[in-house]
């Protein structure tokens, strides 16, 4: 079970980092710049929303950060459980020695 927590935690952590990069750079920054450039002189509201999207591209980090935090907590929980089991296993060995 501990290895499962570790693997899922690592997957969530890597997926969160990938999600942060994709949302921040591609969707928000690149998408905002392309929306502003393609609608230049045609649709003023689309230009404004494109500029706002490019300016606030850091907000794309929030969902990825939440996923990464979940992954990090799963990693910590798996590591704590492993340490807890090792600690009690060593106590059991000490009690058997006579």
C-alpha cells in the first residue's frame, strides 16, 4: 500500500507540474497573445480579453498547484506510513530478543 501511495503521489506531482506549464504558458499566455493579434482592428473586446488573458497568465498555475499539492501530500503520507511501520517493526524485534 505504501508503494501505491508513493507512485500515485509521484504521478499527481508530475501531472500537476505539467498542468501548470500547459495552462500558464500555452493556454493563457500564447492563447491570449494570439487572440489579441488575430482580432487586432476587428473586434476590440476580443483584443482586450486576449491582453487580459496574457497579462494574467499566472492564474493558470492555480489548478496545477492544487494537483501538485495533493501529490506531495500523498508522497508524504506514504513516506510517513513507511517510517511508522519500520519503527514498530524495530520495536517488535527488540521485544523478541531475550
